[in-house]
């Protein structure tokens, strides 16, 4: 399967009705769709370039998700905001 670049993935997630985001292997957010804005109440402009752990305060979960991506090429799951 051909690898997709981050820009292509960002364009794709904008078409989804489900919340989705694009991260690099360091956990930095490069894509954040409208459904994520609605679900989490945070605009893409405020999260792009920040890490998943920084935005959600979930360092351990973010680390496990990134480890899974490194091993399997993807991660699926739910991200819950604390509080």
C-alpha cells in the first residue's frame, strides 16, 4: 500500500463526519477536522502543531497510541478529555 503524506490525510479527514486527527510520530497534531472541533470544543487553529498530550493532558495514553502507530501503522480509539 502506498504511503499517504500528511497533507493528503488532512484533506481526507475534512471529508469525514466522525472526529479525526492527523499526528506525526512525535505526537504533534497536523490535522483536526470539523467534527473534532465540535466534539472537543477546540478549533484546529488552537491545536495544530501542539502535541496530543499537551491538548488532552493524557501523556500516558498519547505515548501508547504513538507506540501502536509505530508498530502497526495506525491507531484507533477514543480520546476523552479529563474532567
